[in-house]
C-alpha cells in the first residue's frame, strides 16, 4: 500500500467496479472520509458511524462534525451514544446538527411521517438533543454559554415544565444568559420558569406578580428571598392583597399574617371590603391595639426620661452662667505671657485665661472661612462708635460664641494640632535660608 499511488489506485479499482477493494484500500491508508462518504451515499449510515467510532479519534475528529447532521437525522440514538463516548468532541460544533434534528423532530411530532427513522429518535419520546446536551453539562465544566442557552430553549419547547425548572435550579447564574432565557420562556409560556429567572435576576416584584398567576405558594417562596425586610414586607402585601381580593377569605388572610411576621393586621385591613365581619380577626386587632398601647407607654417613659435630662441640662447651664472665677492680679495670658489685666480677657473652666486679642488671633485660623468672615464683620461693629448699645450686646454674645466656644489649649483645637508640624512651611523656609552658604 505504501508503494501504490492513491489517485491511480482509486481510479483503477473504481473503474473495474471493485468497490469492496476500494474501501479496503481507503481503510488501509487512513482515508476515512472516503469510506464514510461511501457508506452514507448508499444509505448505510450506521456502518459509517461505526467506522468513525472504531477509527483513531484524532484522525476523524473533523468527520464527526462534518457528518453529524446525517447521523442525527437517521440514527440519533446511536449517534448520541457514540458522541458521549468521545469526551474530546466540542459540543458547540455539533449545535447545527442538533438544531436540524430538533426541527425535524418537531415536524415528525406534528404528523409529517416523512421524518421516520430506523435508528430511533424522530418518533421516539426521547429528545436525544436534550439527552446529549444534559450529558455535556453534567460531565464537561466550563462549557460555552451557547450550549446552556440552547438547552434552555429545548427545555422551554417541551410540554413538561419540570425538566426546565430542574435545569434552572441547578444551573449557575453565569452559565446561561438570563435575559435570553427569560425571553425564550416567555415566548413558550413557561410561567414558572419565568418566575425562577426573575428571581435569579433579583427582580423579586416581577417574580411575585407572575407567580400569583401560577401558584400562591411559589409567590410566597419568592417573597422571602430579598434580604431587605422592607422589600419582603412590600412583596407579602402584594400577596395579601391578591389573596383577599380574589378569595375574600379572612382565614387565608390570617394565615398570611402568621407566615409573615412583618405584616400587621392594620396593613391588610384596607384590602377588605367596607362591610366585613371582623369576628375572624378580632383577636389580631386586639393584639395589635395592645402592642400599640405598649409602644405608647414606652414612648411616654422615654419622653419623661428626656424631659428630666433636659431639665438637668438647663439647670447646669444656669449654674455655669452664675459661675464665678477669681483671677489673681499676677495671672498672665496662657498664649502670650502678657499680664492678664492688661486688656479684656476670657477665663475658661480649665482655669486658663487668655487676652481677648490673643485668643482671637489664635482661634481665627482654625475656623471655617464663613465663620472667619463673620468674626471680622463682628469686630468692625464692636469697635464702631455708631453701634447701638443693644446691638452691641447681641454682637458681643455672637462673637464670644465663635471665639470662646472652648478652651484652645484643652479643646478640639489642641487635639487637631497633633497632626500639624511644629514649624510652619513659611518658618521652615526662613530657617533654611539662614543656613544657606
């Protein structure tokens, strides 16, 4: 075989009608495509599949993809069995064959008997496209998202919704396109699946609204999924309203209150008709009133406590206003060291005393720009001889509140100065200049 020219040998064997010898020669030289094409041409599709199955996989990998549509149309059951045994097959490249198979299966199910097959599948209850893709999803991680999307479509087209729900439940959120899945399930009226997808997208309100058209228990399950209590309460209110308006059953309403502790009787009362017997939920109304009564008592106790606290603070303020300090004549300003009696001064509970001008100059840079401007404005009015005495008292009180709000050596100014450099940048430059050579 190694000494024979392939083209010449094919021509001679074909010209003399030696088909069996031609196939034998093709097998010997590894020309599997010719062998498979021959079997397919004469309708022996099963023999063609067996040839590929027995051949070295690396030599026939491309042929699996090339003839996949023929195999799936004729012998889908055996084809899928062979595919499952070939883990190196790329499922994405087999999607065209699966699509064609699914289209022909739908046509056969609708009564077109031209799509019968001897290998089982087109008139079989088993959808072998789903069977193969489910196998891939279970045994091959990190599959292309297209595989998962197409499997969602196949499940959505089925009459039984359970396989679709099972697939959605076990599938990770990022394995398939949620928007595509929602669109497909909506087109095929798979409402329970749409509820599951809405929930996966965290669109809980849409999930509950749709679930109420399917099953109230499904709506309750989705209403409990949000983490925020306020969202859960709002969703349970939707369920309560639907239950009361559609069934007018007070017992069911009471059951909802038991299932969701976030709801109170007063939350659902507006959903009842204007004239309704309250005997069924009289107990709940009494419990609610007692709870409000307890809250009112608690608020009253808190108000009394705050009132006493306010009285105590007011008393302390009055005592501070009447507090007096004795300043020795030898006392000096804590900032400048100048005699404290050399001008107007301030004394703080910390027993530090400051000359008014020194305190102003020290505190002013630490104030906000708006307050700095206000202090300068007040200084102008206080030094002006045209300022009325009554206004001067008001201005002085405001000035004191801005400048003397706290002792600069024991208050926040001192605490904030910890992060500041002991030498200002300007002073540092001056010192550096004196050392210049």
